[in-house]
């Protein structure tokens, strides 16, 4: 008896069910390390009036899609600012943003693991 091969399980990033960093502060994410050429790749409707960072709508970055703490994604992921690229699951910035939203920290010992209680 032959069995069909099963697809390998892919680990989803904990970021796809979080979004806390994208809703931390209207002053973050800001532009600091990007070149003019890199900034030109970000669609203008997502850039704030001061041209210093991402536009916030309500309590979140305007490029964030989905429901914070449930299912999220960045609508400009490939051209997101450096500060967004630097924030990694479970690092200090991530933990601070999650704490501000009443979310537990992410267990960085187990990639793709659920947050620790």
C-alpha cells in the first residue's frame, strides 16, 4: 500500500498573528536609515505628513492589514522601513510593543512557538 507524500509543515511567523509593533506608536515606525531611493519605493499614501515615518490611522500603521492579535500582514512588506525589518519576534522592541497591548511575550527559544504565558 502506498501513501501519498505529505506536504512539509511550514512554520508561520508569530508576526502574522500579532501586529503589536505596527500599533505601538505614531512615532514608530520612523524613517532613519533609509536612502532616498528606498523611501521612494514606499507608496506615498502610507507616509506621514512630515515625511518622517509611516502614516498612522487610528491606533496603527496605515500599511497594517488585518486584526491586531489575531491575523495581520504588512501591505508593503517588501519595501517596509528598516525599523520594521529590525524588529524581530521576541526581541526587546517586540516585547515592549506586545506588553503595551496587553499581550504576552513571544517564546524565542522555539521558532514559530506560541507566546509564553
